[in-house]
C-alpha cells in the first residue's frame, strides 16, 4: 500500500528567529561590575540618595544602565531568522548548483 504524499509544511511554517544570547540568563544571578565616576557626578548621585527616599547609587546606575541598554538593543539587535525553502524550490536550487546553471530569479 503506497503512502499518501504529505504536503510540504516548510513553506507554511512561520519564520523562527534565533534567540538572543541573553535568553537563558538566570534572573537571580548578579554580576559585579566596577566603574569610576567624576567627582561631580558622584556628588550629584550622593545628593539624590540623601534627598530621595529608597534611592541608592547602585539603583541609579542599574536603572540608567538598563534603560540605555534597552534602547541600544532595540536599535542595533537584529535577530537572524531561519526559514526552510519549500521542497520544490529546494530541488530547483540543488539542480542549479549540481549542473552549474545560474539560478534564475
């Protein structure tokens, strides 16, 4: 008994984007990072922490950094997407490569 040919579902499949490198980062892992500030900026942050309840220099730096990084990622990060060619187009492409015939667009 012959099997029924199945429709190639690759052409119907949605494009899948490669996940970003930080996708599997554990949310509770914290990495230490040291930096230097100008005296003026440090004094300004100190003034803020003394005059705004529940604010720390660490919180200022984390929030500002998170906002900056989010903006840069949105602007610069372009995930690569992977799509499969439909079987018929894939066969044509393989034939062109095998025979050396240029692919017509």
